[in-house]
C-alpha cells in the first residue's frame, strides 16, 4: 500500500514541473512577441542608460550572535554623486515556524547603507535581503544572503550531570570559532524537578522534506528532562523552563507521570513509568496527549492482568514510515518478552483495547534463538543498527533497526537482537518482528560487573564499561569474547552512541561517547572516540572536554533547519 502523504508530495512535484513548463512557454511567446513588436516599431524615442549599481561584500552566508552587534560592510559600485537619491533596507525573512505572535514573518532590521546594529531576532535561520533603491529612477538593486542567528547554546554537547544528587545541566559549544562552556544552566530556573537526574531525551522537532524524519514533539520545546521527581520539557533555545512544559499537561488525565524512558516510532510515541506504559500519537500535532496504561495482558476470560515492565521501550526508531509499529517491553512479572502493536492497529483490526501480547517463535521471523522465559532483565537499547529494508516502503531507503536486550540466568549474561517491524506486516502474512542475534556473553571479561553498555549503529559491535575500562565485543559469533579498548581516569558514568538528525552529521553517529568522573565539583570529563573500524583497537579520542559535574547523560544539540 502506498503512503498517501508521499503520493501527495509526488503529485505536488509533478504539478510544479508542469506549471514551470507552462510558464516557460508563455515567457518564450512573450519574448517572441516583444521582438516582433520592436521590429515593427518605427517610432522615434529618446533612450537613456540606467546606471547599474553592483553590490559586493555581503557574502552568501552570515552567522550572527543574538543580542550582539553585527557589522556588515558593503561595497557599492556605480552610485551617482548625489547619494541622497538612494534608500537602503535590510530585511530579514523568518525561515522557521513561528513560536508566538511576536515572531513576525519579516522584519526590517535597518535602513542604512551599511549594517552595524544589535541583532535582536529570535535564534534561527533567516533570509537576509539588502535593497538599494534609486528614488529618482524608481529602480532597485538587491543582494540576498542566508542569515543564521545563533546563541552560545544553539549547537553543541549538552551534558546532564548530577551534583550532590541535584540536576546540573552543562553545555560545551563552539560559536563563531570560539569554544564556550556554559555551566549549570538551570541554576536560576523555577523548575520544580531538581533531584535525581536520570536522562535527557531529544525527540525529532521537525519533519524533513525527504521524509527521513517526522515531527515527534513541539519544536519549541523538544527536550525531555527526566528526573526521579518528575519530567518536564525544556525550550529549544537556552533550555528555559515554563509551567506549561510539565509532563502532567501532556497527560490525558493530568496525572503527574514520572517516565523512565520516552521514545517514538514514526509519529507514535511511547513511554514507561513505574506505574505502566503510555502511548501518544503525535500525528495529531502538539495537542497530542498520552493515553491510558497499556501494560496489561488479556487472561483467558478476557480480563486485564496488569504487569510491571522494565524501564525501557524497544521500537524501530530509524524508520519514519510506520502504520502500526511494534513496541517491545520486558515483562518483569512473568519474565518474558511482550509487545504492544501501536499506532493504527486498532483502526486496522477493530481491536481498540489491545494491551500487550506475548512474543512467540511462531509469529517471529528468523531463527537466531527461541524466546526465553524466566530470565532476569539487565539492559535494553534501540541501536539504530540497520537490519532490513522496510517492506512498507521498499526503495525509499527506510530500514528496520535492531533492538538489543541483555538478560541474566544463573549468573550468565545472554544477548538477544530483535528487529521490530510494523504490525501491518503481520496483517499481510509477514513477521511483525525478527530474531536477528543471540550471544552467550560468559566469555566476556567482568561483563556481569558492567553498568553501562552501548551498541554500534554501524556494525555488530557492543561496548561495555567496567569502572574506567571499556571493552568491545564483536557479535559475529554466538560465544564471543571481549577485547580491551582503552581506559580513562576515574569512573565511567555514561557510555553511548548518539544518532544525529541532520545529514551533515550522519557520520558522527558512529562515534563512541564516553562520560567519566574523577570526583569533585567539576570532575566530569567527556571523550569522543571514532568507532568505525570493527577490527582495530580504539586507543585515542578525537575530542575531549572537562570541567563538568558527574555526567549522567549526553546528547548533541543540533540546530533546527526548518524552512
């Protein structure tokens, strides 16, 4: 079945091509008519050359620091001696979605020959148009440039830290060629949740034209700060907090939910709280609310049996085109894998009250393992590792990724890889999920002492940390061993890969990110290692920063490119 949104986009592109050809035909006819008229015209006219003014010095791209002075020298060739005959205008046209009524579509920044003024625009992309008008001849000349208004928090590493158990948000960024370290950015905030930092989560703030990403959160406040006390969103510019960002305002019943994990498969979001799991369809926009708990099984008499699930949601995070995405949980009561068919499942099947279903070998594709029962949960991660092309949209470059889970039984760690697809596939007779990997990790040194794991989005590699040491495991056999990679001073407190959103940063998604702590107030350190080669030992880091609190989570803030 073809995606109606994609068909609409293709129709628009075809219509644009048709309109362009029609306009071109009319233009040729008009030119031909004009030439004929000139050839037939025997009148007597007095012609005067219009002086041409050339604008130079502006450039194609300008980056300006918000609320700071910006100077743009301009060279104008061809001006007449009487400069009073000219008017000047610097016009900025907003290229991103308005946040409120104060965000006008365009704004005149200055009416001077050269620009030398404070930039008071909201951070974001703009089109800058410089106009020189000759009042005497009633003609004008223009030059355009891309204007990017940034702040010291527009782009860079954001580190959620713990300082004596309290939230501390640090950032390291490079603005206009200068490195800036912003410490404890929420220190003066009235935000109520400041104890027990757990995670900083960024959902997709915008839909891309090629549909490689869809909007999953309010673009003005795309960050979720998760703490033991509660959860709130933060503003996109400088992580400002507002009362309306509290999680309870997103809940259908206004409950004070305390999620441990929030994720999204296409438009369909899912979160886990100590009380259960909740879904939300962001396809309905920023008014989308989180619905009632979904963490229940159906007994033989069709009654609901609520279950406690592990604090993580498995899903296909890399495929933006899903109708009924499969969300996977680990049932802590029965110690088994379960899943919820989300999204449009209810509309497709008529079952509007489905909760969780047991994952089974009969329903699954692949034969890497048989689903275990009775094992203890250790860890789960949506790796972003591509496994198979989406059967929903073949040929468009959309892939199903692998979710890895580590379970323990009798002191031995076992690893399971599962590619979660769209339940729409099951309705067409295809597996809704596939068993891709199994590994007995008993040969991996000290792995039962590991507190942090990370799975490469590029190849079959797992990393884990014990104290200050990092090990790598190649998952190409069912009984792999671990290879020591490097160690860092102090204790490793965060180990992860980060999936970048913008295409120009795609290769950076393969970098291993390591946060560590040497103790003290500013003992937190950040190191970034290139982890592309799955054979060579990783030894040297490519990036290093220090002076943070005890690092709990790390993400990279990318600029919003919405136009």
